[in-house]
């Protein structure tokens, strides 16, 4: 059998077993290219060209000569196509004997694979499953990537929906259904967050005045209407970052984060009361209410104690109510002294 | 039954017969929800009830509904991803047939808790095969009918002309006869390996 025949048989065998290979002669020129490697080389056939002019050997770092290349026999090669899109390749080569018994004398056979770049390569070179050896896992890898992406997408959508449902449920749990304001349950988380971030804030206790008489004379529908209007007015008089909580029937707590100025507190309280005192139309009737406000400032305390602050805001509220309706009072330490002399303030505000 | 299976029934109904039909079915069954979540699991009984109500609503025998679902899974544009995953099975219809044994395993690679019935292909001649379809978990849904619809649509996809015949049940398994009349009857639909990236 002539050398040519031997090689033809060898090449046919290689084309089936590893279609992305190249056979190089002793000078490093490609004498045969597997059909898939041929596809990678584009319009110019690789045969007759120097292999290292087509492909750059990134690692291991060796010289450009054929002797250097043969030294890399058996090692894992990291290569890159020199032409765009400079696809990354993995490879391994075997050195051929100088007898010429297998392939060209002193040549090498290089087998290549895409490794992780397989997805891009399939797109860039329009490869089909026929371009891979039947034993190659490339197709399974592509299948897995697609299948997993589809499954991930379904999971991602589920997570988004669950998160949306969770947020809605939390909103609902913390919302006062009549007014749309926050409810008592929402107060602690808001205060906890302020304490954690060590931000100063103002606590304002607000009780409606004359609300009971609206309820008694015009009925519950009027009362509900008034509460809704009150909520609206309070929202429009405050900033979006402020928190308004309806803690009970006609009792509210307002939390102003970042507020430390007593004059500003008085100004806000005055404005709120003025706004709430404007008549609220209900059918042919006009409802007139007012509000009393007691406030405490976190910046007045060396060590902020939430319970103390709430008690003090309550204390200020009673002082305000003592002065008549429609008043606002900001707590100071003198009040605590006066209170201690008078005895404890009743805990239940409704009792008064 | 896995949410993906229930979701497939839902998508089939909505894409083929419209949202009203689907919401009507779910309202009559009063399950407390109107949509299935693809990544959750549901009681087998629910799947069975939905399919039963669907067959009644369409005034069609259950096997016909299941066959239509199988065809829908491959041929509807909304499920292109699934068609692609099936086409990874082989370059022509015969290769695809031979990949069916691996299908439940492949499905589990992607979604570990999705269990599909076992499939076993036997070739009697170059153009004559039989496919044994194992029981679905729970055992109340005849997956063979779904497979017939799916195989018919896949044959179309590959451009092959086939004759499929449900030979009935043998014990717990169903037998489907596949006769290949022409592997290259029509040009079929294109399958571009890299399409998902484009």
C-alpha cells in the first residue's frame, strides 16, 4: 500500500471520529483538515497554509516552530482562531513518527474542540449536529443550556409573581381599609427602621375633636366620610416620606423622619389643624371638626427610648387638650415635672 | 401532576379556544385559582378533572383532546422552545424516534421533579416501529394519545410521512405502531442549532 493510500484511509477515519482536526506536515502546513475545521476557516481552504497562521496558540507559551509545537504533544492546548470572531478553542495534538507509517513524516495531528465557547461558535459558523462527532457532547450541552434557560425563565416568572403577591399581602396587612392610611400594625416596623438607621424623627399624636358629635348627629356614613377626607388632607399636607397611621377610631400617629426643628414641628402641626378645621361637605350638611396634636422629638433625648417618646407625645397631647380644642403642643421636660406632680395621666385616651 | 403538564393543558385551551373557554372551565371546577403555575406541583386529581371538563366543554372524546394537546405542544408558536428541545433528539425523524427512550431522562435534566412516562422504541423493520408508552404517574391519563399527537406533529416538522396507530393497552402500557411511509416527504421546518442565541 502506498503512503498516499494509507493517508487517505487515515483522513477518512479522522473525519468521522474527530471532524474538527487538522493534519500538519513537518513544516507545520495543513495537509488535511477535518470538515468542521474547514468550516471554521471560512472561504479560504486551510490546506497548504501554516497552521499557526490560522490559529494562535495561547497556552502553553511555546515558540512558533514545528519543533516547539511537537513538544506540546499530549498537553491541553488553549488556542484562538486568528480571524474574527477569534473563537476560543481547546485542543490536543499527537506527534507523528518520522517513519511515515502514520500520516506525514514528523507531522502532527491536532484535534480541536470549542469548550465553553460552543454556543457562540454554533451561531457564528452556522454549525449543525452533523458537524460534531456522534460521541461529542456538544449537542447535549446546547440542549441543556436551552432546557435550563427555559426552566429558569419559568422559575423567574414564578418568583416575580410570588414576590408581587407577597408585597400586596403585606400592603394589605398594613393598610387601614377605610382611609387607605397605614394601620396600627405598620407602626412598629416603621419605628424599628428609624431606630436601626439612627435617624432623628418626630412623633405626632393627633386626635380629632368633635368627631364623636359628627358620628352621633349625622350617622356613621358621615363619620366614615369625614375620616376619609381627613386622611386625604393629612396626606396632602405631608411629604411622601412621612408616615401617617390611623391607630384607632379618630386617633392618628404621624411620623416625620429627619425632622429636628421645634419651630418646623409647630408650623406643620398648625397647618394640619387649620386644614382639618375647614368644613367637610357631606350631602347637604357640613361637618366641622378640629384636631389636637401632641408631639415629641427624638433629638430631645440623649438616648432615644421609643416607649418614653410615645408617652411624652401623649403627655403633650393631653396638655394640648387641656388648653382647649384645636391646639398643638410639643413636649418638653417641664411637662414631665408638672405631670409627675399631678399624678399619672390616664392611659386610655378614649376615657376622657 | 407537575405544573408544566397542567400549564400545557391550560396553554392549549387558551391558545386554541380562547381565554373565555379556559376561565369557564376553571370557574365550573371551582379550584380556587384560574391559572396553573408551571413550576409548582398539583394533585393528580386536579389534572384529571380539568381534562374531563375540557373534553365535556369541547364535546370531544378524551383521547381526541389528548391527541390535540400533543400536536399543539410541537406545532404552536408559543411553545417553540419545546419544539426546539425535541428537535435536539435527532437530525431526521428516524433519529428522533430512537431518541425517545431518552426523553424522560432529558426532561428531568432540565426539570428534576418532572416525571414523564417511560418510552421504549422497538424497530421491527427499517420503516416499521412500535413505541411502548408507560403509565403516567397516578395512572389515570393515557399518555399514549398525547404521544400520537406529538409524533404526528414531529413527523410534520421533519417533513416525514408516517402512519400512526394506537394499538391499545397491554397491561399498564400502551402500544403505538409507527409506519414510515416516506422520510423525506416534504421539506419540513428548519432547525437552526444556534437560533436560541440570535
